[in-house]
């Protein structure tokens, strides 16, 4: 695990990384398919959950926090 100074590694079982493009595509998918207008973080959180559901957590339930809206990203490459 990379050195993350604000993270207590004793409390973390693991983590997944995704690309910026995966986060963007998922945020757009949430808007298009679910009507949920989110930003990068929510897109990233959902993309990781989908990845988990397609691998090690198949058939299980995952809670996802959608921690931002898309409003502050209207002028970025997320929505342009």
C-alpha cells in the first residue's frame, strides 16, 4: 500500500484504484441512466463499487457514498 500519511493502515483491508476516465464515465452514466447529477468523487466511488461487484464481491451488497454534486464541475471536462 502506498504511503498515505492521513490513513490509519490498521483500519483498511484494501483499496482499489481507477482512472480519471473511469470516474468521469461513471459520473456521466449516473446522470444519464439514474438521473443522479454527481461529480468526480461520486463517479469514482460508484465505479469502484461496480468493479467490486463484478469481481470479489459478486452477489453481495455494497454501500456507496455519493459525496458531491455535479454543480461545481459544470465548467470542467466532466460535463463539457
